[in-house]
C-alpha cells in the first residue's frame, strides 16, 4: 500500500520527467511466465504462510528451481516488488550458470546473497532513475 505522501512524491517525480503518473500501465506479475535460459518460470504473487512451505513474512520472494517457480510476496511497495523480481531473476541466472554449485564463485550462500542483493539494488536504481533506458531497450529489440 502506498501512502498519500509516497503517491504525491511519485507523481511529482513523474511530472518532473514530463510523464503522467504511471497508474495507467498496471501490468500484473501474478501468473506471468518468465523465460530464462531453458526455463519457463511461473511467477506467483502470494501471501506469506507459515503452515505450508510458502514464503515467510520476512521474505520478499523466493526462487524454487525444481518447480521452475518464483514466489513474490503480495502487497509490496512497487519499488520493492521491482527489486524483488530482479533479485529472484538473478538467483535463477546464477543457479543456472552453475556458479552456486561446489567450486563456483557464489557457492557460499552468504556470498551469493550479498552479490544478488547488491546487483538487484543497483539494477532497480538504474531502471528507476533512467526511465528512458527501458524504452530504448524495448525499441532496439523490436528492430
Ligand atoms: Zn536472495
């Protein structure tokens, strides 16, 4: 849930960038398929659940490699949700390139998490602060 103050701040930033506030482009994550390497990964926006093996309340997301599934905690702030999907996407990549296996540079869980935490934070910031970049990339892919 975004507070009124946050909504005003986002609207101000969008206005400053010469764009309308982005309520119009409401693209949902739930039940999307993310194609990464050979995998078709299903994305599920879920509520934390301590009884089943769902994500816990302190987790923003999780990648379940054997199920080809990413769970994203529901009701996150949009910027946190973006960060979470980038974070879990990076988990998929480093898992599938084998760097989390024995001998890999990210074989240690803490090292993997630190790398992914920092990389996803930077990517989220770069995409947020350079909104032209995603439009540019999309346009180049359509050529
Ligand atoms: Zn992680």
